[in-house]
C-alpha cells in the first residue's frame, strides 16, 4: 500500500485509533464526560481529515483505489461527512439521555461509557460501507454496524433508573432487530454467492468488466442481485421489509433511534449508489421494477400506517418508511448527474429533519424524566412519547414547539424548508424519468403525510385547561441540547431559503 493510499483512508484510521484510545481510557478512568469528550475529539478530527483527503484526490478521475476493497472519491467523502456530523449530534443526545438514567450511587455497575465505544464502532462500519468497492468490505462493514446496534438498541437496560417496562421494550427491540437482521444477512450472503458463481469475481470493478460477456438477463446473476437488493431493502425499511421498524424505533433509546434512522440509511444509500453505478444496474428491468414497487408501497403504506399512530416515535418510524420511498424515486434515475444530485440532496434533507425531530422529542422526554426523578418517581415512556403529551407545548415552551414545527413542516415538504427542496428534487427526477406511477405515489403519500404532520402541529397549539394542568412541569433543556436543536433548525431554514449553497457543494463533488 502506497503512502497516498494510506493517507486516503485517514478517516477510517482516525476512528479506529479513537476506539482503541477510548477502550484504554475506560479501562483506567471511568468518567462519562471524559468518554464524551474523547468521542467528540475523534469525530471532529475525522471530519477535518475528510477535507484533507478530498483536497489530495487526483484531479483527473477524483478517486483513489485502496487495494481492491475500498474506493475513495468525493461522493463517498461527502456521505462520510454527513455520517460524522450526525454522529456528533447522536453522541450529545446520548450524553443527555444517559446522564439522567445512570445513577452510580444506586448501581456502581451502571457505567454509560460503553455507549460511546459502540457508537464509534457503528460509525466505523458505516464509513467503511460508504467506501466499499468489494463484497468482503461490504459484508464486514454492514455487519460491524449491525453488531454495534444490537447492544445499543438494548442500552436502556444499562440505565438503572429506567422503568422495568422501558427496559423490556428496549430488549425486545434489540432482539427483533437481531433476528430479522440475521435473516437479511443470510439472504445477502446467498445473493453474493450467486453473483460470484455467475461472474467469478467479488470486487465491483471486476464484476462490471466480466458483465460485458454476461447477459444481465442471466437467471443466476439476476437472482443474486435481487437477493442482495432485498437484503439492503431490509436496512432501508422498504415495504414489505419494514415490519421491524416501528417496534424497534419505539423501544430503543431515542438517541439510538435517531442513529439507526439516519446513519444506517445514509451508509446503505451511499453503497447502493456506488454498486448500481459501477455495475450499471439501472439497465436491469428486474431490479428497477422491484425498487419501483417497493417505493410505491413504502410511500403509500408508510404514510397510511402513520395516520393511525398516537406514539410519536412510531409515527416518525412510519414516516421514515415513506421518506425512503420518496428517495428511491430519485435513486432509480441515479445514473444521471441530476439523479445523483437529487438523491444526495434529499438524503441531506432527510437526515437534518429526522435527526432534528428525534432530538426534540428525546430532549423533551429527558426533561420530563428529570422532573419526575426529582420527585422520586419514574415515568412510563409510553406516556412521554404519546401525542397527547405534546398538547399545549406551544404555551409551555414556545421555542421548542417552534423548532419541532419546523421539523414537521420540513418533513411535510412545506416551502422555505429543506424538505420542500428535497421533495421538489424527487418530483423533478420523476418527471425527467417519466415515472408517472411513482409520481402518483409521491403526490398521494405527501398528501397523507401532510395530514398527520399538521394533526401533531394542531395538538401542540391546543390549549385545553385540563390537559395543560396535567403537564405543568417546566421543560428544562440542557445547553448542549439547545445548541444542537438551534443548529439543525438553522440548517433546515438556511438550505430551504438558499438551496443553492448546498447544491453548489453537491455539484462540486
């Protein structure tokens, strides 16, 4: 490996070094804030390294091949930056979440530092997946993400002040994800084996070269790619592979829910873009039809089921299913420059709004939990995340309610938000590709989404005396939480009013 190749994987090396350092730090010095600081330093240094690596990429092709496993290019570095920034937000949310629920005086074994080790491991897997150009690196990276998520989903058990019901729900979410993820992995491995049997190669470049002598209608190759796409569809929560999503989102700790809803999907979309572009799978009618059916089903079923939810986390879970359906509409024409631009822009919009929504409901739940613990009680999470708990939020905390309203309006695709520009990109991509059934799904799904987003907004502005009296505690949000929410809200409005800033950056990739 040359010095240039070694330098190009500097982001991965820094994350790995941060994990090792944090492991040693926790071995000798147990300190929650210290673990957070080490995590933030690691992520910040990795973000800086991404810019260094980007500046060193050759101008002729804009990519560096690191052995047969990894390929470093501008698109991958952009997705890597998006993942790292999201990880910083999740680590801050995790700190606020665990600080309330881990009482070392009552339970000396309740240490939260493991959360940050697992978080960095999942980020290492996600960033490696973004750079993957080989089925070996793909499988190892996606499994690293999954193996880190299993204990993270059940991390409420580590919070000894959490109620027994919350702990059981957390364990249930981890167990469901474990079982279904194992099934997804088995399908993916079988698909990879069939692709290897058909092409005799496992790196994407060699497969693409040998496909010139292999008809894409080959039953063996078509079956293998279909199984692989089905495996990936599970990670994206595309219908009908979405069944795990609402239960896992509801039972998991809210910071982990935000992680799996943003980082996991970003990494998988980045991998799919590379895989489809290198192998030119956009010319495969079987895969395009499969993705089209899944997209329409996700947009309609995701939004229809969201209408029936009273739990806000489950509502956002079904909402995310619908939004990934919108994203697939742009992805289907991703072989064009406009299609790739649409996918990246919508991915940024989805991450900002989804992360902001989960951050707000998580910090509100933390505030309610702190108020109850101050009274010597514990609150059932089912009550904290119920839609009625947000009744009158505008009058109890106008700032929080305004930020939450911005996130919901962006998810609904209302003008002057980044979500509107993202929806416009998706619609334009559908028109360019003349995908009229998919466009009909986008319109109907957006109309359904607008209803339940506005219903939640109406709940926040309602001021019924009896309901307000039931929730009289003051919402005390930590300073770090306020800065995080303000930053996400500012980005949402900035890229909604001045989208050309982000568009120019994407076009420069």
